[in-house]
C-alpha cells in the first residue's frame, strides 16, 4: 500500500456529540467522546489527505495539520458539513448527532417558581446529516464517497446492512461491542456491497488507520 494513499483527497469528518439547547444554560447531549472521529481525522491526515473536522462539543486536541470547525447543535453541524461537503472527496460521519432537539428553546433561563410545576418539553427531529449528503449529486455520481457509522448491539450484520441501505451510503462501519463511548479501544465491522470485513479489537488509533486504509482502497477502486 502507498504510504500516502489519500494524497490529494479532501476528507470531511463529523465527530463528537451535539448539544441541543433547552434554554441559555441547559441542554441535551450524549456521551460521545469524539475519540474515534478525531483518530480517523489524524489517520486521514497521515495518509496524505486534506482533512476538515467538524466537531461537536468535545475535550480533545486538534490533530496536527487538520482544519477544525467547532459547532454545537445538530443544525450547526449540518450547515458546516453541507458546506464543506461541496469540495470533499470523502465524507466520514462519526458524529453522534442528536436525533431530536427541543422544539422551542426558551430565550431566558427557565425558572423554578416553587409551585412544583415542571416544564414540558416537546421535540422536533433534527436533519440527518449523513443521509442528506449521501443524496447529493456529487455523492450519487461517486465523486464524494460517504461512510456512515452505527452503534448496533444485536444482529450486527443485518442491522448494519439495513442501515447502509437506509442512509444510502456505500460503506457502513458498525461499532462492535457495547459501550464504546469514551473508551480508547473498539472493534469494527465494515459492511459494503461486497460483504463484511472485521477489524478486530484494537486501539481507536490503530482501528482508524486500518479504516482509512480500507476507505482509500475503495476510493481508488481496488477492492476485490
Ligand atoms: O441513524 P443512526 O443515528 O444510527 O445513524 C448513524 C450514522 O448517521 C452516523 O454515521 C451518524 O454520524 C449519522 N447521522 C447523521 N445525522 C443524524 C443522525 C445520524 O449524520 N441526524
């Protein structure tokens, strides 16, 4: 394998959780650490790519040579990703995007008034960033290669294939094993039209390098 298999390629990555405001001081988020996405960004850069990392609120240093765009909400992540995708050759969606956001966040802090009444929240669905970008003309013609992630716990392979079809992406990567959030290791199952490749248990750093190598081979069109 060439030492820089992604030389000349622009790679876009979303990573981390999103934060959905309830009021100016409260919100809803999830336990994604962003570690896998940041490791993928580093590996893509080391493979020679020009990397843009759209990151939700995480506590991680920016990998060397990577352009980072910090966002908070799913809608901000969506806007940044859609814009960056116009120029990208590969899009890897590792972010744990909130499925829903509070329908109408309060302009001022919601006060506890002592009456025992609790606020009633209602939600609206967030845009599916990956599915949306995968439907874009450049993705459909193969100019932009889209990769999704999934955290499945049962029926891994079948669910991963179903999600690959639902999202309309050529490659879907399933996290194997429970509760990978925040950990430094993982195992991955890569599902594409040809079948399944397993990347056995390893550090996220090593897995990210292996994943980038697998993606580079598919982008170059030499997977048999
Ligand atoms: O549907 P589910 O959330 O399991 O799909 C996971 C994949 O879709 C991940 O690649 C994630 O980054 C992406 N996704 C997204 N926007 C959403 C929800 C998921 O890009 N609103």
